[in-house]
C-alpha cells in the first residue's frame, strides 16, 4: 500500500487521500510523528477531510497529546457528525482527562448513532460509575452485556456496580 500511495504522490503531490493514507500506514508501522506530519499535509490540502481529522486524532491520542486529539475529533465531527467512532474516541479522550460529564455525552452520541456499539455502552457505564451514577451505570453495563455477552470485563464491571448497589 505504501508503494502505491508514494507512486500516486509522485504523479501529483497535491492529492490529500494518498497523503492521508500514507500517514495511516506510518501510524500502523509505529511511526507516529511521521503520521502526524503526513496527515497534517493532507489536511493542509483539504481542511474539511473528516477521516483525516479522525485519524489524526487517533495518532495524537496515542502520542499522549490529548488536547490536540480532542480538537482533531471535534474537527472530524464538524465535517461528519454521524461518525459513531469519532464520538466514541472523543469520549475516550475526555474520560482519560477526567471530563466524565462530556465523555458521557460523547458515548451517548455514539450509541444514538449506533445502538449496538457495545464498547460505547461499556465505556458509558465506566464513566457513569466514576460519576457515582450507579443505577445508570448498571443500565449501561446491561446493554453492553446484551451486545457483548462473551466479554468478561463487561460482566465484571456489571457485577461490581451491582455489588456497590447492594444487589
């Protein structure tokens, strides 16, 4: 894939899609700084490129650059508000930063767009549990169990939340 993207860019260096995809390949290879640079170049060519903003957010999150990741996910959502994954990943970064109320909003947005998004229900439960909203956390975990019945982590967290409620 890398060779094809490079060949396309040799033909025309101003193509945002192969530039972006070359950045994704760099990220997959563990070269995150190069990925940031390449995806940034793609965004310089096409600032409204939602998938590039989304993938830049993923790379920045992995680099520990949370504030920049949030900005990238928000840019992605400005272009494509129907991206359940962008809402979910934004929620994850917000949760990591301790902004649990906004994380819950992001997870709820992901679930509204994709009701069978088990990981979003699970992470919603985690955020609600951290907020002390145990009944709501149990409801979120129960939804996650229905979607991810084989997940030990979901069952474990549901059990912990029920235990905290004395159930």
